[in-house]
C-alpha cells in the first residue's frame, strides 16, 4: 500500500510505502530505514517499532543498546545475552522466537509467525 505521509528520516511526503511505529507513530520509508523488501513484508504484519522505540523482544527492555541485535528476517530486536550469545553473530541472524521455526532464510518471501 502506498501512502502519502512525511517520513521522519528524509522529511519527504511523496506517495510511497511506509512503516509506522506502533509506539511513537513515527512514519518511515522502508528504504530510508535500510529495511529490505523481505523484512518490510514481515514487519507490516506485527506491531513494528522504529529504531528509537525498539526493545528486546524477550526482556522488553530498550537498554544495553550495544548488545542489541536485530533479526534479518523480521527486524525484531534482541539482546545478545537474552538469546544466549556473548557477541552478535557475523553475517545474517534469524530469530528463533518467530522466524527460524518456519525454516525461512533471510531473503525468503514467506512470513514469520507475526
């Protein structure tokens, strides 16, 4: 769906696909936020949060930003220590909470369990 709303990143309000933060209602163009199309398809199906409002999906806390990583399939945030890792993995990382049980790859067109 194309919507004409002002992007909080680029400031333009041309008619384009948007994602709206479920917490602060900021609107972003997915490409301005660096989100690939396969991530946008998943993010449109749950209460997505912008980078400013993103919290860990497991502990629901926004702190420890240096330990926060994001699923390359659904863009949900996770602390490394909440998923049993000491450091973020190299390359793509797919969360086990919503995506890996569906055997999707980072660029797969199927959806995660929203």
